[in-house]
C-alpha cells in the first residue's frame, strides 16, 4: 500500500504538516518534507516570541498580524484552481493558496505553540476552529483570519456553494488529519479533471479506493476516468464493482449502466 493510502487507511500516523506534504508529492515527486517542516518551526518560533499572553485572543491577533499582514499570506482568488494551491510547500513559498492549505499553516503553527485549534470542514470552504473559550471561534485564513460565529460560517458556506446550508453543528465539528488529507486529495482531483489531466487524477482515485475499498462512488468516478483514457477493460471492472456494491439511487445506477453498456459495445468491436 502506498504512503498516501497507508495514511488514509489509518495505518500510518503523521502530523498534519507531514500529511499535507505527502499530498504535495503528487505534484512534486520525491519532495523532502524536512525543509518545509523546519520553515513552519521557524514561523512558530517567531510568532511565539511575540505573544505577550497565553490567552486565545492574544494568539489570534498575533497570528493574524504575523501571517496575513507581515508575511502576506492570502487567498488565491484570482487563480483558485491552480494545482500549486493544494501543495503546502508551494503555498509556504508563494504565500497564497486555497482555504484548506492556508488553514493547515495556521493549524500547524498553533499546534507547535500549544493552542487548541482544529480544522472545520464546511461545504465549499475550510476554516480553523479555536476551542479555548466558552464557545468556539472560527477563523477564515482565506480572508485574512477574520473571525466568524456559527451563523457566519453557515452564511459563508451558502455564499460559496450557492445553496442553502443546513444549520447543522456537525458541519463545524473538528475534523481529523485523515479527513483533511482526503479533502486535499479530492480538491486536487477536481482540479486535474477540470483541466482534463485525467492521468494525474487517476492515481488519486487509485489511492482512495486502496484506502477505502467500500467507497462505492470512487469506483464510478474511476471508471469514468478510465473510459476517457480508453482503458475500457479496466473501466468495465470498476462499473461492475460499483453496481455490485452501490446502494445509491436509481439515477446513479442508470447512468453507470449506460456507461457499462457503452464500454461493452466498444470492447465488442475489438473482437
């Protein structure tokens, strides 16, 4: 099992920074994590020397001033779907990225300094959650670390996705390193597919299926990619596997059945 699949399956335990750098190896094969871990160490040490009190408000104010004002980290709204935005090493150098990679930097600096931070994976947007007070405070690194309450988080998610988001506290619950790594992988997969870089998207689906063999939708997604790459025999296996496992609605099954029929017709012409 490859390192990313080992991580997602829970067979390897990594800190979040190392997990994110492992995701970055998809764009940067052979990436050495140590210089980037050390850079985060140095940022944390610099910030730690500036915090005059141990309370959360002091940390948040100092972190926002240091990361977003002094160092200039910012959301890459102008080129949001650049694959570099999903690579922690690139974001640390370019100081621009998407919500989840900017959040990883915030979370990892906070972890080094002992502050109770976690990721919060809203639909369409990723936030940092601070749990040091009577109520959680949510921070948006994509927008300069601005603070949000729960209602503000739901409104943000609705504005990003264009749909009404249920006021479900579970959407704001702390998420694990595995969850964050999987979300980063899925973000990168979406970027590759949007760019028709199917050969780059395929290893991500291979990894997800290796780690989560019961994740039926991934077989459907991989089968579709394999069709586009004209690897029809492999696509047929994935579609058949999906139909064996899926409990999804009739619309999804009907779509896959049509895809499978198309694959079978294509293969029949080879005989």
